[in-house]
C-alpha cells in the first residue's frame, strides 16, 4: 500500500487522510473488512472519517488482519511538524509492538527530505539517502521503454517528432539541442528525465498519460508547453 502526502492539501497532509487512503486499499484486498467498516460508519455521526482516534483504531484493525503488509508513505515532509510526528510515531509503534515471532508481518518505508525533523522522527531506523543523480540512469531506462511503446502505438514520423521536439524545447530549459532529438523516442527520454528530477512517480504519470492518448493530435496537445506537467499535481 502507498500514500503520497502533499503540502497545503487537506486531503493529503495529515494522519486521517493517510488512514482513509490506506483503508480504501486494504478494503480492495480484503472484502471481509466491509461489514465491520460499514457497522462503524453506521454508528458514527460523521458522514466522512475525520476523527483521528477512530482513524487509528480502524487502520490498526485493518493492518493487523493482514498476513503480510508493506506500506510506503511518501512526502512525509509535506505535512506539518505535529502531523509528521503523529504519523511516524504511530507507524513506528505499530511495527515495534509486533512480537518477535511475527516481526516480518508489517514493513513500512518512509520517504522524506533530509531535515532536522526527519532525523528526530526516524532516529534509530535504517536510512538510505537518494538524490536526483542517483535516479537519473534508472529513469532514463524506464522512460526509454515507455517512449518506445508510445512511438509504436502512434507510428510517428521523424519529421513530426522533430516538430514536437522543437515545440517542447521552447519551454525546456534543460534541453538545448534540437539536433540531438531526431526521434520521438529520444524526445520522450530527454523531456521526461529533465522534468521528473528524480521522481519516478512523475515519470510514470507522464508516460501513462502520453500512451493513453487516442490520436496524434491529442499527443501533440499534451506536449504543448502550457500543458506538459512539471510536478505530480499537474500530472
């Protein structure tokens, strides 16, 4: 399961939002939870899950009823300081309270910028520092595969690819050589790698959107400077 936090978005910057998102994913995997959740909702005066205590109780029940669960919480640093502390401490306690005989049942990956708050919240945990440079080659390889799929789907000519490249280059500070972009494959590779800045999620969203277009016209429109996404929210 995963959840991506976002600063300034009340649906994505607090523990309750994370609980709702994870519970929805748990329910998809375990339909037997439905009667229990329905009963809890029926007995509640709220039409939407907003109570932190209830959120923790329901999420605890859902996770502990899984034989094995892997949780990824991305963008923890996007939440307020109090929320960050609440989120990390709750999930850490959940895992640390597991009996030794069942210590592998729950695993959690926190993704955050390396700042003072993160060092305090994640003290004692194994950490891996990753920069955009570390992801660059992987994203290029990933984008190459997807770009080839897009090229095969639309049968784009080199001439059309060059025109698209020139249009995009006007808004791409990191791409300066139209000569090097002789095909749609290279265009997509360079364009995506330039914008994602180490973010695989953004690369995936961009590739999915381009491949799902139903015409070359639609593809060209999505590559227009004012439409091409530069961050996850825009994608």
